[in-house]
C-alpha cells in the first residue's frame, strides 16, 4: 500500500510553518495516543503515522528532501535518506554499489551520530480509596540518570576531550559491503555516538551520566481509578546523543478498603442490621466517604435488600457528577442467647406459626415451589 502524503496526514498545507505543523501534531497525537485508545489497533497505527510525519517535516534536511523527491527522498531503503543533503541525489542512491566495485569506502557519507529517545519509566503508587476520591499532592523518589558533575556529560576525564571515532569518522554508522549489497548499522566502536573517549571520567567511567534518586512532585486528581496512569513528561531515562528524555508514568493502585468496594464511580457496602430492626423497621446510620448519613429501612426488610443513596459515591476524573452508594442489607442472626431470650424466641415462633403464611411469605412461596417440583 502506498504511503500517504505527510502533509495530508497532518492536515496542513505544503508551505505550512513549523509552528503550524507542531500545533496540528499536538492535536492529532492527543486524539490517537494509545493511552486514550487502549486496545485500538487503528488508532495506534494512526498515531505512528502522525508521529512519523511530524518527525520528517520538523527536520529541515528531511523536509527539503521530501519536498524534492517525495517518500523516496527520506526512505532509508532507497539510499538511506541521502537525497536530501548537499551532494545528494540519485548518485548517492547507487553509491554503495558502485563504491564497492571501484574501491570506495564502506561508510555512509551523510549519516551522523544516531540520536535515541530515552526509555519510558513506570512508577507504581499505592493510595487509599479516600485519597483517590478526594485527590492530593505527593512527592515520589524515582531512580534516574543525571549528567555527571565531574565531566559535565562529556564522559571524558577533566582536562581531556572526546575524539572523533576512527572507525566511522564521526558519523556514528558504518556500511558493511557484501558484493552488491550494502548494510548500514551502528558503529560497533563508538556505539553510534561518533566519539571515542581515550581517558574516561573516573566518576562515571565514561558514561557521561550517573544514577541517583530524583524527587518529583505529583498531583493526583480527584476521582482517579485503579490502573490509571499519570504521565510526567521528560522524567524518564535521558536520551542518547542529545535525544529527548523519555516520560515517567505513575500507575495508580488503590488499596482494598475495609468497608467499601468501588465499581466505576459507584460504591458498595454491606450493612448488617438486627433481626428486630429488619422486622420492625427503623432508622439506621450508614458510613460514606464524606461522613455518616441516616435513612429508614422499612418494616419487613429481608436480607439481601439493596438501598441506593444517590450522589454518595465518587466523582470520577471525567465525570460531571458523583456516583451512588449501594447498601446491601444483611439480617444478622443473634448468637449466644440467654435462656430467657431463647424462651421468648420460641414463644415468638409459635405465635407466628399460628398466624399462618402471612408472616412468612417467602417461606410459603418456596414450599409451594418444592411441592410442585416433587409432584
């Protein structure tokens, strides 16, 4: 399938300014970002397509090559993107083949040190249900790579400087020639940096960075749910060769609550009541995340009955109103009775039995079903 035009993908004119391209990219990236479209393969592919178009059109050399030659000017499989620079053109496209025949070098003339974006990091943050409902500000400590204070990121011992790699001549890439075939790969000597360090820094062993803990402030929004992530832009691993840093994702894990179970923006809880309260009815107190509330259970309430308290749940991150609280009644059977209490219950049982099915409609209905089953 032919690749779509980069300008068409971003929805901008061919002469669009860099600011117009960035504005369109931000809008489309937010629309198709995988975090906003979980398990949506179509959105994921569109996000990749938008990202590629943005990277090409915000790079002056690549944009010039694309404007002149289209996708062939930036396709690494058609000369490594060599159409866009100075002495580029179709000669560069065939240079790797003819260079091998006539004794040419094995390096890419136009490639520079490879730039890599830093890796994303994940931090698991455990919070309470109350904190999730109300939101709060907190600080976290995450391991991070920072620029070495001794060499200021160069990797070289103070008083010395990195030198150009002799294997790739500072390009960061080399081409391996096998007859008519040319394979471009990262320089094995400098690992893509284009530089070599004769005398490494004693503090970082030539890495140019050291590992230390970083303290970050994180704002947890009210209504956040279990498994949601908060992105801290640029606080992931630092990039390589001047590449951008990755992002830090704070993943939320909500502790189990002693009273409530959460389902979306709704809360559920079990409410034990006494046998007499269920039979006679009356007012009971129910806990909520914002304090106690009272409501009246009707006479003859059965175990398993659910009462809904509107607006006593959680207001979700993307919701305009609070969820509800569902109280599930459990009629508690009394235990460790005294002899007098047992006598009173026996007398109560005798009197209700004399009253017939009107006192036990559920038992009467169940016995009728059993009788029909056996008949």
